[in-house]
C-alpha cells in the first residue's frame, strides 16, 4: 500500500513545475464580480416571470 504522506521525487517535481509553467496555465483571469452575477440572475428570473405572465394573460387566466 502507498503511504499517505508520500512526497514526489525531484524528477517528478521538475515535471510538475514544467507543466505548470506552460503558457496555457498562465492565463490572466478577470476578477470575480458577484454583483454582475446577481444582476444577470435577476434579469433571467424577471424575464421568465414576464413570459409566464404573458402566457397566463393570453390564455385568459388573468
């Protein structure tokens, strides 16, 4: 069985460092903006509510 606290060898650590230093892993990300996510969710919920009210009005339920 393998040990729980097994460490990587120097060769494996070098491979990991090389892999993580590739340009594909160095992409700059935009900062997380929770208020934008909240706004988008609010717009989607409001639009779906409006569509449901429209369907209810068209079918004479309102």
